[in-house]
């Protein structure tokens, strides 16, 4: 073992190995005094140093980082299976997005045959707001339990149970439609809320098998399977409804079977963790109390707590487009299931475009945090335009510009995940799902009923876009809040060493 001192003026991007062979940086000698003499040593094991305007950042294991950033991801099969499961889940959601409004429209027209179209739309919107909100109650109540079970018994078993709930939901919808009675559908759709933890479980699965360097990139690419689900789901729903209104239900059964196959093929993600992470996960304290889960989430760090607040507000506001789009476009532009399906499919293409090309490029040039802030600002402006979209072309243009909302929520979760110790990933991300579910619940109830009110005779003015204009305010405040968070809280995943570095000690074999 030979030890030598290597002096470097730090003008290169990083400290390179010595001419004698592979080297491991074991310490940095810096000068903290006013003189040029050496002082304290700072130990850095298996690291490299990269220069930035704020100083020198420690890069953990540069060779591994190069492989992770540019090469094939580890556990590719599991990542692809997770992408496939997310895609089938999104397909189901958007097939439902075509079927459920149609079911409510048929129900209200039979129950109130003498009402005007606007009155029936207002009542159908109110009924839909209830069925949209009740699953979020289940996510909030059972989300922490699902997270604990996911950490203890594995992601695969949790995903299997969740997709069983999907099958139960569509069975109840089928019976309710044939009987023209919504009670069973409300019951089944409420239980379906347990399946609302599927995205959080899949995010935990990906977190189990990815490094910090990989995670933002992989989470951003989640927009691709989401986009495929958004494209294929509504098209399958609308085209199959031309055959028979119940055909979309049968398609969902096929998607559930496909999901079971993907779950069977994938390896258990918790078993692919490092041994150190497995030991930490076993010793971590877990809770099934949703309020304790939220307390753990907000108590993990101030930075995580503030970023979670951004996630909550944005989760509230995205519900306006998602939940009112069908009835809003039907009222203003005369669209039906087919036109809405084409529009949603177009949004799916935009989601893929943003997630695969635009956002990764923006993140490389800027940072994930700055990209999030810019997206919040654009979303606030788009909501103002949505409110006054007097023709369908303005509506479509807004979807083109603002089609990144779901991807930004994934990116925000990636920031939370990167700032969270691996042993509590499942609990923290499920805690995010719990608080997000409350925001979704409130958003579904508030925005749809605001829309129903402003198209009803009770409103002082007729203003179908009122809920979009109202939501633009909290989105803009979220933009301002994000800029303050980035200013006062540096990224905790970046390790820094003092900028005055004068010598690096290197050991060679």
C-alpha cells in the first residue's frame, strides 16, 4: 500500500486518479487559516469532487454514477413491469372517465326527463363529485396501512390486492348500470379507493431499486407509461362504447388480468434492496394511523414538509380539469364521448412528449426544482385561459401547453423520495399519497360543485369557467412558495465540501 499526496489547482471538473493506477480519495486537506498552512483533514470515502459556483460537491463513486446516468438501469425488468402496471391502471381510470359520465347522464335523463340539459348536467356533476371524492377517503384512511403492509409483506402482494379492488369496482358498476341504482356503485367505488395506493406502491417499488442519481430521471419517464394509458384508455373506452355501452367494462377485466401477469413476472422489489437498506427497513418504526403517517411525513424535515405542501396544493388544483372536463366540454362545445376520448388521447401524446423529451432536457439544463417552479407558473396562466376558453381550439391549445401537470406531480414526489431515508420510503411516500388524497378529495368536491353552481339558475352570473379562474390563484401562490423554498433550503441530496481545498491525499494499491 503506497500513500502519496497529489496537489491540484482544482481547475478541472473533478480530481482524477493518479498516474500510478486506480485511486481512492481518502481525505481532503483544506486551509481554514489566514495563512497558507494546511489544517484539518476532511474524510471522504470512495468519492470524487466536482467544482461548482458554490464550492466543491462530493460525487459518490464516479464510475458507478457514469454507469447509472448513461447506461442501462439496474433491474430493468422490474422498472418495465412497474411502468406496465401504471399504464394499465391509467387505462382503467380513463376508460372510466368516458363510461362514468355517460352512466350519470343516462341516469339523470331517466330520473328527470323534464329538466333542461344544463339542469341535468349540473345534477350529474354533483353526483359525480361524490363518487370522485369517496375513493380518496379510503386512500387517506387505509393508505398508511397499505404502506406498512407493502414494507412488511412486499410490493407484489399489495399490488395484487389493489387490482382485486379494481375488479370489484367494475363489477359493482356493471350491476348498478343494469339495475339503474347507484348505491352499489358508490359502495364499490369507495372500496376501490384502496387501489388508489397503486401509484404510491409503484413509486416505492421503483425507489427500492434505483439510486438517488437515477430516481429523478426514472420518475420523469413515468410520464411515458402514463401517456400511453391516457392515449389508449379513452380511445378504447369511446370506440368500444360504439359497440355497446358495457364493452368498456369488459375491457377493464382484461386489463386486470394483464396486471396480474405483470405482477407475477416482476421480482419482489424489497428483496432487491441492498443489505444495509434491508436492515434499516426492518428497524424502522411504522404506523397504520394516517395522522401519525402525516406527522412522520411533515416531521421528517422542514424541506420535505414544504415540498409536500406544494404537492398538496397542486394536487387540489389538478382536479378541476380531470373531473369537470367531460361535462364542461359537453356544455360549451357540444362534445360527446368520442370527442372527449380524442382530446384525452391527444393529451396523452403531450404527456409523453413532455416526460420523454422536454422535461428531461429542461432538468439537465436547469434543475428539477426550477422546472417545477416554471411549470407552476405556466399552469396558473393556463388556468386563466381555460376559464375564458370560448371555443374548442383555445381549450385544445391550453391542453397542449399545460399537459405536464401529472408529470410535475411525479417529479415533486421524486424530490421527496430523494430527500427521504430508504428505510422509510414506503411509509413516507404513502404518507404523501394520504395527504394528496385529502387534497384530491377536496378538489373533486369543491371544483365540481363550483362548476355545477355557476351553470345552474341559482348562480348570480352564468360562468362555466369560474372554477378554473379560482384555482389559478392557489397555483400562482404555489409558484411563489416554491421559489422561496428553493432560495432558503438548498437541495439536501447535494453534499458540499468547503471551497478552499489545497491538497488531496490519495491511497493506491
